[in-house]
């Protein structure tokens, strides 16, 4: 028996000092499409997410609210998971860094690196950004401020600490990037990191804090806690049992991909592989640095970075409750290129929703279901055992190959564009030119053939859309008597025409002569 290939992917973990916004959600969404696609393609998938709780920001926020930190973290984790569930993010496991299993994992790991001789005690003095919770070099500051936190002035700090000797890994890292050209994706980020390391070199990293109550205790010197960055990266191995369940850990490690924001590429592409190498572990196969979502200011048209301090944060739940989970997913996956940047604005949201979902996909579906139900009593007689007629401009084999290539490279916006331009548009054009709603009055067999023809690309589209719009795709598929169960469809099924054991039937119920619209028009 051949074993299923395994796929282990993670997202960045989030600071729970405020609720997730659409930018945070964008990352989880991109990761979710990949996880769902891999499952369809037969992979055994582990999709890890979590919250980054061992940070001063979080304990400060809890103190402001007068809550015990643990209680605050648990409540926020519940709120985060509620949002991820509402967006249909299909994660396998969620790690809170305050959990005992994570403390145990982080301590086992840091002890291992210490034993290997890569941690030394010293003291550190420098400029510290409280927003990033990180020391900054002079070069990184602009007029005394971190460019990511222009509302905060960097403060001078000095403290005894332990250093991780990152500088010792510089040559090893450059050789590793050379030998693993796909390690950093997209390509532009890879070039950034290599240039940065070649020009500036790598300095040893302070990995501890002294005198904090909250956080993971350093096992060889309990006066110290582990600095949030060193500890956060370790959730990726906590979730799969490092230090607790060796067989499980060996099954999943190394990760196939870490999805992260482009602002934290350095931590993941330099610090993380060096940490792993120091502990005798293999680095992950890939780090994917996705772009950011900016908010379009509806009055000025200017693009703004989403930030709590600017007060322009959009809660994903506002969109999901007003429209739907799939409407949310479609907008961000189609309009915001995952590898680069995108923007959100309510006017554009309505425009995209109406043109692509309501008028295109939704309309094709409702026309087909309604015409077959009303004019053929729900059954296209004579379709059993044969393939649908071909449609001009529709080449399923080519379309599926293109979509697959885009999905695997996380170019989700191009995958969706291909589904619309190469699958749905030809079906709608075919419908418009043959007008089966007129044919039913003059030539029923011809009308039946046109409807049968329209169905084939609709079926292919909903299979290709399964990782993107899981609910709507399933609703479409379940509206017909396709032989293959929904749980078993693969992308290959979209490339080959369906054969029907029985005559094609519409299973969706009509309400007052109409099918329930998948995407009711906005406005
Ligand atoms: Zn900062």
C-alpha cells in the first residue's frame, strides 16, 4: 500500500492584543486555499495556526482591562477561532503559546541549542521599538522612530541577556539558500534577504528578557524568560509534538511551507533555519512571504495600512455577516494578489461581487437549474452514459492545468481569473448565443442539448472552486446528480467530462418557481 504524501503548513501566529482584521484574515485565507487544494489532491494535510501570547503587549492589554493574563488570552483565542471558523479556515490544530505543551517544547528546544554551544550570556544595549517588541539598529530607525510604528519613539534600553549566536550561521545560510532556490518565495523576497545578509551580515540575537513574569522560563537560568520571537517560531514544532511525541513530530517535520507576512521574512528566513540547524533539525522546505491588504479611504481614495492606531480596521465579521463567507473569500482571493499587495474598499467589494458572483457564476447556475426544472421537469432525458456537447472557447484540459499551476504557486487571483475567463465566460457566451430560454418554446431537444452543454463548464468551475468557495461550490455540485461524491472530487475530474449513470437531474428545490440565488445582487 502506498502511503499518502503528507503536507504540513503553518500560518504566522497573531498577537491577541486586538481582534483579527481583514489583513490578518488574508493570510489565513491564502493558507486555507492551499490546504484545501492539497486535501483534494490526496495529501494527508496538517494545517497549523495559533496565537502569540508571551508578549509584553498582551500582558499590558490584559492589565488595562483588569483581567488575569491567562483568562484574557483564552478569551481572545476563542474570539480568533470564532472568526477563523466563520471564514471556513480549515486548520488542524491551534496553538496558544501560553499552553503548558508549548512551554515544554520551547524549553526543550532552547536547552538543546544551549547544550550545542550556540547560546552565550552577555548584555545588550540599544534602541527598542515597543510596537515590534524588538531592538532596532540605528539604520532601521527614521528620525528616531521605527518606520512600522511612526506613532512610537524608540527607547534606549540596556539589559543582561543571552545571545543566540546567529552570526556563526551566515555562511551556512547563504549556502543553504543557494542549494534550495525555492526556500524563499516569491523570488523578490529571496533576493531581498540574500542582499541584506551579504551587505549587512548577521548579528547575534538577544533571545531573553529579565524580570518578566509572563512568558516561557529559560530552563538553564530561570531569572530570564525567552524573548517572544524565539518562542513564537517554536509553535511550528509544538503543534506537531516536538519534545512530546517523536513519531508524530517525525511524521510532519520539515514543514512544506510557512505562510507569513512579508514584514517578518527576516525572522523566518534567517533566524528560524539557523535556530533549527543549531538544534540539529532540518529547516522548513519553504517560507512564503505574502503581501499586505491596504484599506482604501472611501473619501480621499488614498490607500492606508490597516492599523488600530489609524482607526481604519475592518472586522472580517462585518463582511461575513452582511454578505457571506464565500463573498469574503472571493473578494480577497480575487482582488488582492497573495504574493504582492491588495486593497479593500466597500465600493469595489460591491462591484466585484455583482459582476463576478451574482451576474456571472450565480446567473449561470440559476438559469440552468430554473430552465431544467421548469421546462424538463428536472430531468434531461437521453443524457445517461454520454458526454456533454463541446462549447466554443472552452478547453477543460488547458484550463485545469493553468489553474493548478497558479494554485500551487499561490497565485490565487490568477487561478480565479482563469476560472472566470476560460471556464465560466465561455459557458455564459454559449448560453447567450443559443438562448435556451427561447429554444424551449420552439425546439425542446435543441434546448436540452444547450443546457447539457452549459452544465459541463459549471461542473468544472465548481470543482476548481472547491478550495476557494467551499460552501457555494458544494451547493452547486449538490444541485445535480453527479455520480462522484463531492468529498472525492479532484482537479483531474474537472479536466475530464462527466459521464452520467442516469439521466441528468436537477436536485435543487425551487421556491415559487425560482432557485434560491447563490449570491443575491448588492444594491
Ligand atoms: Zn516597530
